């Protein structure tokens, strides 16, 4: 497999997006997200998604040229309307105002509305943390998760991400779906002809299955049963309800080449950890010390590695370079 740097991945991703109709600013923000996903080992949200971006640019399912519109309806609330374009440029357009609002008020929210799938939610919360603020994010997706005891999908994988600022890297960072697993792992297992672990999904009759094809005809299940289901519903209500975007139920498959725009929402909470003095940093340090005292234990994301060189499968690299022309 060829070894590629994040810069090379950024360049080929941006070239592919430009070749399929995206404007320079929009292509740059999306390519940055693709490269960051690969750099941090999140292969499902990296080059794996590039072909669908390009196909949907061509079909018009996503706009690669729309300019996001930013408003501030209240002192602590910022809205960035993606206009059925990519989430990354809409977030970038609203971030500065949201950071200002959080510093002025101690806490603020940034709603990204009517957007394409944001793919890696943690890509956005780590940008909030880079500004010295705690970032918490929520988004929804096409329906693939059934309620406990059910067999029909109602919500998406609906991830939640949180990043706590640190020096020089975030002190804490997690980004995970509220489903037992990301849908991409099911599709990758099907492509590889391998079974999936029991507890990831149910078949069309609501029975647990290890067959990825049966899982794709059925539904994923929530992580932790009812507990994960509750978190998934929380993400659904914030991402759709607080942005005016659609429910998971009203989104067709995220990678389908054509059809209606995704029209998804993302909702971010930005918190200034210094609002009430040193309490936050002191309490975090207390927990971090207790974790560090135990061999093998860790704070999520605290020791996350960033790869200078990434192994990219030959077929995937051939595909993306072809997309780039």
C-alpha cells in the first residue's frame, strides 16, 4: 500500500472535489476534514467517503458552491445555514461568531442547518477546543438504528463528540456513534465477506445477527441498549429540532448518488471553562491524575497519535487519483 502524507491526501481530495464542481473555498474545507480523518486513523470518514462526495456534487444532491449564511438570533446563539451544501464550510463560517458569543456569555451554541453529512463530528469539536473552549457536538444521519425491541430504523447512528482544550493537545477528545457501531463497519464487513460480532445489529425480523447482509436489511442497535438509545434520541432532537433540519426518518441513504439533499443538522455547545474560575481545570486534573495512576488506563483522546504517513490501500488511492483527474 502506498504511504501518503496528510498534505498529499488533502491535495488529492481537494482536486477531486474541484473536478466535480466544488468551488475553491468549499473544496478546501471538505478536503481538510478528509485529511484530518485519515491522519487520526478514522478511515471511515476519510478517503472512503470521497467518491460519494464527488458523485453527489455531479448529481446536485449537494451544492459545492453555495455560500453559508450566518445569523445571530440571540446573544448566545449562532446559526450557520449551509443551504444544502457541505457542513464544513458552514461550520467554518459560523465558528468565529460562536467563539465570541461563548466568551461574552460563558456558553454559546452554534447550529449548522440544512447541511450535507458532516462525517467526522470530532473534526469540529476539536476546532472549538483549539479556541480554548469546551466543544460538545451532536448530529443525526439517515435512519439505520431501531429502538430496543424493535426491527425498523428510526434514528441514525447519531454521534456525539466532546473535546476539552489542553496544551498542546486536547486534554480529552471522544467522537462516537450512539449506535453499537458505525454503519460503515457493516458495509466494509459485507464487502470483505466477513461476519460481524453479535450485538451490532438485528435482521429484518428483529433478531440479532452476525450476517452483515442481513444487518443491512434490518437495523443497527444502540450502544448499551436503552442507555445508548436515549443518547441517540438526544442527538436527534438537538441536531434536527434546534436547527430546523430534517429528522433521520426523512433522509435517504447518505451515499446514494442522487435524490434530495441530506438537509441534516449539527448542534454544538461551546463552553468557556474559565467562566467560574479554576474549578473546571482543577476537577479535571483530579480525575486525570487518578486515571494516570492506573497502568493501561487513559483519558479518551489524551494520547491520540497523529500519523505523518498513512497506509492507503492501492485500490482506494487509484480511485481517488482518478477522481482528481
